[in-house]
């Protein structure tokens, strides 16, 4: 989760969002639900305490550029396309989570672990940044055959460049962090996926 503001913004913490115009994602999106959860659980700020602006992915860069919003939530792998887009023309910052707020969210919702975006992920990010994350999941029907799912998983992991070109937001979806954040999810892995992970020697 990355909260983006313009460089000159007086906003220093998510606590400062009260009364501000905040792009929280489009209606029905995961970005919106995560925005609401993060603000309410971490800071006691309800959606009614801010001036919520409902924008879809790709719309927030121009909104920040044009000063139509004061901050925007980008819910994607870092570096996120929205942050890269806006930072190409406008000086921006990402607002870190307070450690206490992030840990409070994780304690209540273990699917949102505390994560760190390393400095240098963006040219403007000079220090490591604390935030919350969530695992990126590819869900399939339990009824799909083992061989088909095996082939799908194999294709995803062995054609990284093609996948990243089609879906830049999933660049962090790789074998190095395949199980990260899944420890507390009550969802079984498909046998086809397990077969591939065993083949790669990473299934435990």
C-alpha cells in the first residue's frame, strides 16, 4: 500500500488525511477496501472523515498532477505504475505508515503483514519505507485438473518478462517470495501448483 502526495504537501502522516481530498480507489475495488481498512483500523479515521475521491487505476496520476486530490492510494507491487507515472513529471513523496498503526492492522488482519519498501525502489525514495502489504494471489477453481494448473503455474513463473509486460503491477510475483504473506490465509494450494513448487524444490 503506497500513499502518494506531492513533494510540497503539508501531509506528513496518514493522521493528516482528515478533511483532505483522498483518492481511495474505485467503488468496489480492493484499493478502496484496503484504504478504508488502513485508515480506520490503523488511525481511527473513517471514510466520512475524509473527502473521498473514487478513481480507478491510471486516473490518480493526473489527479495528483492537477491538484484535484491531496493524496492517492496505490495498491500494487512497488514500484507501482501510478507512482512511476506521476513521479516522471511531478515531485512526489510516499507517506509511511506509523509502525504502531501497521502492527495494529496486522494483529487484527494477518493477511496484511507489515512490509518495507527498500530505498531506491523509486528515484525519490531515499530511505526504507514502512507500510502494509498483502499477498498477490492467483485463484483457480478446485475442479481444474492438476496437469492444467501445473502448466499455468509453470508458464507464470518461467515467462516473467512476458508476464511483467502484460501486468506490470505483478512484477514482484516470483519464486523468491511465492509464499510470503500466505501463512495465515485459510486457502489450500492446488495440487498442480504444489507439483510445480516441489519440482523447483521450494515446497515445504
